[in-house]
C-alpha cells in the first residue's frame, strides 16, 4: 500500500541508469514512479504497482515517453566576470597565446574582471547561465572558484555560488580552486602562493563552510606535483575531498596523486597513461572528460578511453564552462561531443552526466532513479534515450522535477 504519495508518474519508459538493472540504460518499460517528500518512494513495472488511494494521489501519465535522472554538470567555472571573446578573435587573426598573455590576456584578464565585479553582478551573470542549464534538464551543477586568486575574492566567488544554491532550483555543489593559476602579485613566487592557498585561504573557506571539495590545476602552466600535493594535504587536514585538473596538456602524474588521496575525480586527462588509469581504478577515482575544452582548444591528443573502459574506471562528462577554454554552456552538447569526438556510446554519455557525474561529486543520493534517491527527474519527448546524445539544439525537455517539485 503506497500512502500519501505526492505524485505518481505512469505509462513511462524509464532510463534508471541503475547498473544493477540488467538492461541498456537500466531501462524499465511500461513503468511507474511514486514520489513522496522529494524522494522516490517506489519505481518499477506498472503491472507490479502496489495499491494506492486513486482519489488522493495526483497522477500524470507520460504516455510512453522517457524519464531519466536529472542531468548533472560535475565540472564548471560558472561564476566569473568579463569575456575572452576578443582573445578568441585575436587568436583567429594569428596572435599567439604568448602575445595575448603578454598583453595581460588569458586567465589573468578574467581574474582582473572578477576581482572588480561585485557579488550582485557575479550572481546575476551566473544565474543566467544556470537558467540555460535548467532549461536543458540539468538539476545539479558543480561550481568552482579560481578567478579570485586572493582570499577576499576566492571567498566572494564561493559565497556567490552558495547564494545561487539557496536561490535557484538547481542544487549547487562548490569546489575551492584557489590553486587555479598564479596571481600577478605572486609572479615567480608560486610556493609562497601555495602557502597562502593552504593556510589563510583554505582556513577561511572551511570556517565559512564555503566548499564541498578542493581542486588544483596540476600542469606545467599551473602548479607542480609537489605543490598540488601540499594543497591536497591541507584539504585532507580539513576533511575535504579532492579532485584535480590533471594531465590536460602534459603528464604531471596528477591523476596518481588524486588516487593516492582517494580523490573524487581526475579531470581533462588527455595525457593520462596506463599507470594513472590503474591508480584511478584501484582508488575508485572518476575520470571526468571535458570535450568542450578539447574541442575549443582544437586538441589532438585523445583521453585513453579504451584503457579507462578496460580498467572499468567510471567516466563522467562535464561542460567545464569557463570563459577561456570552454565557453560552451550546454550539457547536451557535451554528450554529443563525447560520442562524436571521444566515441563514447550514447549510453556511456548519459551515464556520464548522471550516475558517474554524481560519483565525481561524491553524491550517492542522485544520478540513478531508484527508491530513496532524490526525485530529480527529467521527462523527455524522445523515442529512445540515444536521442539525448544524437541530437543537439532541439530541446525535448517536457517536464523537470527537482526534489519532486516541478520546475
Ligand atoms: O582559461 C581559463 O580561464 C581557464 C582554463 C581552464 N582552467 C584549467 O585549469 N584548465 C582549463 O582549461
Ligand atoms: Fe576546468
């Protein structure tokens, strides 16, 4: 007997993404979902639906269309000010990265604009981007800091991200990425900057409960293996999980380092090798692929998809939305690129923005439609889940529930 059900969805095809269901997409056809207090109370074949009070239960037939978990974008730099469109234009006019950097371009120009922006402006701009993602069925978004690069501004970014979580239906997870780039005032003094990141900055972020995880850009143009390790040790001291922008342009063994700290994910990983894959597999660290940055940078080195599959490393897909290397605010575009560029199957792409994206954020209450999970449910006018990766630009979202509330 199902009692006090808030909403019953019937006549559905459900891509549960539950790997315990032995069917592609964890699919259940002719199925129903019962929602109660924002959670899934029951899910299964409609013919096995327990009895319930027909008159007291709001019911919606989805007429054979598809339901999936709400989509999760597990890697974004969504809070920033300014634009890098003129750099984009300059590069296409033949100006080199070095010349642009010498003019104060690159990350430094976004840092300058973000430091100058107030919370209100940052909030309004980021809210606009969240609304874009909401319209395409996204229900959880991870937002990193990393354009402040001093205590006051890193705090400002994370406070805006927390505020967005309170005032927007999308559930926001935050990540402290103070070790994103070297700020101009620390030029040539990277170790001293890492001291600041590991002490004053992280202490204040933790004291104000502003971050759910800690990230580092481990790269020859970012921070070294040993500097990354210091930040991870500081994170561990504060019981914060770690993740890493790793092996994007070279192999600095950042992936092994994340695995050593039982970290949540290694992200980008175009230059990941078998040793790194093995370390990630042993640690349960998720591989987060960022096809938007690969595409926008016209990268040619592919991530080692076959090795990741061979070692059964969970693969997530994310937008990496940022003004410099992935100004592409769409999870569906990422699903299509993951298939077309990286040759993932549509089922792997959907798992990449649901079950595995949740795992990359250390969340076990979403990303799969099963009893007890959050009722974050997307209703699509599609004839098969593969359509979500195949087609881009035509919005097929009919309904979106977040914690059982319609949006
Ligand atoms: O160019 C930017 O603004 C960020 C670049 C971005 N950050 C990072 O760690 N890797 C990237 O591609
Ligand atoms: Fe990134």
